[in-house]
C-alpha cells in the first residue's frame, strides 16, 4: 500500500479565471478532492467537483498536477478569453 501524505494548499495554484483559493479536502476518510473558492460568476464554478481520487500519494500527485496544468494564453481554447479577475 502506498503511504499517504496530507497535501498542502501551497501545492495548488489558484483558479486561472477568478484566482479563487484551491485546497484539498478529505472525502469519506479515503478519498481526496480539490475544492475551489470561486468568485461569483466564474466559468469553472461547479465544474471541477467530480475530480475525486483515492488517498494515496500517486493519485494525489496526479490530481495536483492536473489542476495546476495551465494552457498557454493564445492557444485555440483561450482565444478571445481573459481571466475573470481582469473584468472586476
């Protein structure tokens, strides 16, 4: 069995659109999920709630890596999109 280490909030980048704080939460004592404190109206609000992984270091690292991966501005997915925080 892989050893479990508690992730720290410092490992997670904020939301790329609203800069909301991201943190790890224990679910049912053996699962982890990322919780994001999105600003009202953020395009990601409610769309990352299904990212739940088993509580082992390999899964934790995978989930953190996926959340922290950012597409570069100007790629087809982001053409014409600005971070939400710039609209405030």
